[in-house]
């Protein structure tokens, strides 16, 4: 059996209870060494084999899983954050399907959630933004033209941008050309929930300058939108004049 486990956003204690249990039971752990805290490996069995996927190709990952499967062993494929976001798990699952190797997915706390926590912010504020766009700049991996930063920026809702800390100059231009005013609040969250977490608050128009001045080129999420401002409407859910299935409206 193979388990794709979300390691969480960085801090070792942000892994789920289920994920931690699977790590303790694993006969082999293949972990994303450049992104996953090695603290998570401390509770493993003494006999557990460890593989760092930062040095492995897809073929090597699958071969390792296949070898463990032949020995009747259980493997945990430990991914950063939640495996469903930029986890490149589909290609692994397709290969396992071909080999008729069973697998399950254990979700994790995504760094986009940890970034909001670090910022002490709410992405979905009434009267400000009720939608969150999770995306990335085009780099080595292409992005479909209909999903460009510029096209998404036209909505001017909350945007959380992954894998783009080294592309802030082009990102800033795309955000402005797409529709964000240069004065729109933004924030760079470096290594959300890690011990060396760093938050840089800025504006869309100073995004690149802020990244350069703080030497941010990797391991950072970029958040954009008026949710970072101070103006919003209070929720109707707790308004005394608003009736719910549990509470009558006051007159």
C-alpha cells in the first residue's frame, strides 16, 4: 500500500493526526527533502527506509515504491502542504494504476492556509472578496493562456500566488496590466509556519522592490488583494436581524 501524505505547511506539528500515524507505521518514506521538515521523520520506525525525492526522478520514485511493494511493505510518499496543490501526484498515481499498486491520499494543511494565519487575515471578507484564486506565474512549467495572471487580475479578488518568488518583476507588471491598482495591498510570506517565517507587507506597485530588498527568491507565497486592507462589511451570519436555522431574527 502507498499513502500520499500532506506534510503540512512547514511546522512539524501542523501535520494531521492521520498523517503522523502513517509516518510512524511506514516501512519506507519518500519525502520532498527540499520542502518538508526533517523533524517529521523523527518518529519513524527504526527499520524505516528514508528516500529524499529531491535527488530522484519520477522513474526512481516509482521503482522504489515498486520494490517496497514486492516486499509487502507500506510506503509513505510525503509531500509538502497538501498533495492536491502543485504536488505532481497525478503522474505518480497513473503509474501506480498501471502497476496495479493501491494507494490513498491523506490531505494536509496547505501553505496558502498557513500564509493567511501568519498574516492574521481572512481571504474572504464580505463586501471585499468572496473568491480566492490560487495560481502561479509561468516559468519552466507553462500556464494555459486562459489562466494567465493578467486575465485573473481582471477580477481583482483575492489572489494567492505559488512558485513565483523569483519572478516578481514580471508578476508585478502582469498584476497591474491585468487590473490591480498599484496601491492594492500585497504581502510576501516566506516559509509560512516555519521557524524562520518572514512576512513582508507591501503594495502591488512595490512587490518586486520588496522581494529584492528582502532577498526573497524562493519558498514564498505572494498574496494580493483588498482583504489585506482595513475596510469590510460584517458577516450577516451573526447579525441579530438575520435569521438562521438555529436562531430567530430579532425585531
